[in-house]
C-alpha cells in the first residue's frame, strides 16, 4: 500500500526538508519502519532504544489517533495519509513554547494561577519540572495522578509488572478492564486522560544498579514508591550519588511513613536506617496486607512534597519523618539528622558507586540446597490414590479463612519452630502457602530441624486453585 506521510517541521531536516513522503507498508508499523530505514537519523526521535514508539510522538491515520485504532498494527489502505504529531499538548491542541502556557493550559490551571504561592511563575515551574516515580502501584497511583493533574511537565514511571486483580483494591491508576495489561500502559492511558499536556515517559525495566544512575540523571526529583528493601536502598544511594531529592514513602497495613531525603545538609534513608532488617522479619504487603485507602493518603502526602519542592514553597519534610496511623487517625513527626558517619551522605563517604542491593539486604540469590517440590496436580494424584500425605499450611489465619486445601493443618510460618511437636517426622509432609515462597522457607526450617520427608507445593494454593480445584478462590 502506498501512503502519504506528513512530517512535522522539527523532523523535516531528517528527510531533506520535505513536508511529506510517499511510503509503502501494510500497517502503520511497517510504514514507520520503512520511513526510519530510509532516514536513519529519525529513528531515535520516533522510537525508544527498546524499539517502542515514543509516547510524546502521536501518529494519526487520516484524522484518527492510532492509539484509538490498533496502534502500530493499524492496517493502511492506498491513498491514506499518515501524520506524525509531536504531542507536547496532546496532539490536537496547539503547543505553547516551553515554559509558556497555552490558552488551554491557562484555563485548566486557573485555580492554581490565582494563588500567590503558585501563580503563573509556579505553574511554569511545574510545567518545566520532571519527576521520576519508581513504581506504578499503590503509592504510584495517587502520586502520578495528582502530579499529572497539577501539570508537572514530564512524568517518568519505572515498572515492569502487569495489573493483577488483587491490585485494584488500592492501585486506582488501573481499572477492571486493565487486568493483565502492563501497568505502564494502563498508567499512560489514565494519565493522558487526566491531563494530555503532561509528557508521560514509561520505563519498562526493573530498577537496578546498572540502570538507576542513568535513569535518575534525566529527572529533577525522584519519588520512591517501592515495596521492597533492596530497591529502597538502591533509590536512596542513586539519589545521593546523582544529587537528586528523594521523596520517600512507605506503607504497611494501617501505617505510613513519608520524608524527603537527599537534599544538601538533610539526611538520607541510610542515616535513618543504616542497616536493612533481616530478610523475612518485615513482611511485604503481599504477605501482611495493606488497607486499600492507605496508599491513597500517603501517596498524596508524597505528591504534596514533590509539588512543594518544585514550587520552592513551604517547609519540606527534610530532617523530619512523618508517621501516619490510620487506625488511630494520628500523625506524628520525628526529627531526623544527617549522620556524619553515613557511608553514602556522611562527611567521608565510603560508598561511591551502587552495590549489589539484594546481597546487602541478605537476600540469597538461590538457596544452596534446593527445596524439593511437588506440583498441585502431583499432590492431587497422591491424595487420590490414598497416599498418607500431611498438608501443612503455613499462611496466616485470615488467609486460611479465605480458602484452604481440604484437610490442611494450619501453623503460620512464624509459629512453626514453637509447634514442631504437632508434626510427625515419619509422615510425608507437603508444606503450602499462597504462592510457594513462605512454604519453601518452612521446608528449609523443617529440614534443619531434622525432618526428611518434606516437600514444597510449587506455586502454593494459587496453583492448586488454577490446576486442581477452581472452586478455591485465588487472592
Ligand atoms: Zn545518609
């Protein structure tokens, strides 16, 4: 198919200053590929290094945005026109020069513009600011939604997860129809709907010691919405090393913490917690649960701190740790001081580059002795033929209330060592939890305690629900 491709003014130098080109292809993707094959220097303007169409580049087939058709798979016909529209103002609105506000933006932000603390100058600061949010989950949801609504010009999000049904109770960036989609794509759609003037940059990677410094350098402020210790220390150290403010928040069950780290003279996360807790001591939200509203409240406090830093207004939470307790509905504040001995932000820092954070947090890559496993289907076969199998459920009582494998004996992992007398070393034991991680620890504990006939149910009760008994609800 031959189609006419219109090239926007800023990109014309790459195509010999032509306004349009005739190109061949069956789909938008093929047409754009032949465009960038013929004009190689265009490639980096249109595509990310990972080969995805950059999200500040909008492509239209005739007068339809391809995001509302089949994106790059949209089929083209002879005589169609394809327009490439850099999207600073959402593609359909006239773009204002950087730092200036269009009429539409002035209408949109009018309640900010009439406040002396924000005003036209503050709104321009917001528009010129860039914030990287680590995680598009519970905290990342209100954080990115409010920052987008407020008009922060460039929002980066790092996440590699897909939306799961169990996320919807708190991660309001994502809706029921997004289950199974990438969180980044879902986030990008939601944020574009809230404010098309915001440039959303998606980074589908696991943040690591290899990529963190390069990612952080490209943004003014980092907002940490992670849920695990290795990433939290990584974000902290990368912020100190790149000199970026780290707006930190964390949540668990009914409690939240917020602070601002990494500013000159202020403390960092390591000044507060020099050492991570031993693995397994502090349960994750997946194990311990979290009140769905909590990340809403805490993430909005985090967003408020980000906006204050951009506007340079008010007193940021530097040197202060805010503790929120939803059950008591209380806020408390603790003083934090920069530790002159801190290995990363102290007077004589010893840490000048990023380290292995999994190792620092005591997380072993793989246990030395592999845990013997059995699949859900294998366990069902053994039970059906009448083998003597003792199923040990190591989850917590509220989880056992939701669902259980018939006949399973409940001893939560934390009680296991005190209740070994309930187990019989001569019997075949299959340990089981939700997904197989805690029960693998249980198997190791039991082996150390002298049990020999003990196996782990691979994939936990989730695998049982999926492969054996669909009447068991997954959670
Ligand atoms: Zn420090």
